[in-house]
C-alpha cells in the first residue's frame, strides 16, 4: 500500500515539473549569463587553422591598443567634464544657460508681439478713420440724392397744382362735358407703309341719316389720295384740317 502511495506522489511531482517546464527553454551550457565576461574571453582571439599566427597576434595587438585608447579617451572626457563642473560649466550650468537663453528668447518674442500689436492698433485706427470717412461720404451722397428727389417731387407737385385749374372736378363737370361735345378732338389715325398718318375727320355733333356699313377695305383711307396726312414734325391740330400736297 505504501509503495502505491509513493509511486503516486512521484508521478504527480513529475507531471507538475513537466507542466512547469513546458514553456521554458533549456539554458545554454556554461556559466550564468548574468556574470560579466572574464578577461580571458575579452582578450581571446580565435585562431582558425587557415590564419597565420602573426596575423592572429596582430589582431590581438590591435584589439588591445583599441581598448586602451577607448579607456584613455573615457578618462580624458571624464576629467574634462569634472574640470568644467568645477569651473561652473557643467551640466547644471548648461541647463541654467539654456533656461536663461529661453527666457531671453521669450522676452524678445513678447517685445516683438507688443511692437506688432502697437503697429496693428495704429493700422486699425487709420483703417477705421478711412472707413468712417467713406461712410460719411456715402451718407452725404444719399442725403443729397434724397434732397434732389424731394425737390424734383416738389416741382412735380407744384406743376400739378398749376395744372389743376384745368382739371375736371365735381364743380365744373357739366361745363367740361359741354365743352368736349362742342369742340371734339380726334386722336384716331391710320398709317400707311411709308409712315404717313391719316387722321379721322372731325365727328359731327348729330348723325344725319343712316350711316353706311363698312365692308372690307372699301373706306380705307390709306388706299386713296393724301387726305389729312400728318407730317412727322408738324402739329396734330394743324394737320387735322390742312392736308399735305
């Protein structure tokens, strides 16, 4: 019974270890990678069979010289940085100088912005003055046009008032009708192809007899001789009673 229990525990532990190592990669053979490389590895040059021994020695020598030069330069740079820090030219001094330079640039930018704002203010004032003068000129022209229109309307009203003495009103209606019947004015006319106007004769006050009915162009005055021809530059009243030759 105890053997079965032991076997069961061993099998469970093996399964657990296999499950835990399922996503892990087997490490490489050798020392742990966290340790720094040894001097032997740093200065070891692989000597392959097809290389000459003097070439391998030359490469090793060049590698040693290069490493020594890099170490010397690092020490020189460290000494220069320490010297600059002692003289007030270190990183802190550089940061302070950069901050001072940035502040100076900000001040210069603010000064330039202030100058540009002053120039913009002057330009806006001049533009406003020009706009104001233009608006005043337009207002003056509008008022002048309105005054001219008012004067023209007043003239028309005065002329209409002067003509109103001959207007037909309720008081002189009967007299105007009698005058129109006694003195009729003819405005009807005919015109031919060359532009001559033929006015109708003055109508009679009372129609005598039965008027003849017009048929076709029997009574067309443009077909006959020149009767009551209206000259283009003459007067209507003169041409109604005087036919042209």
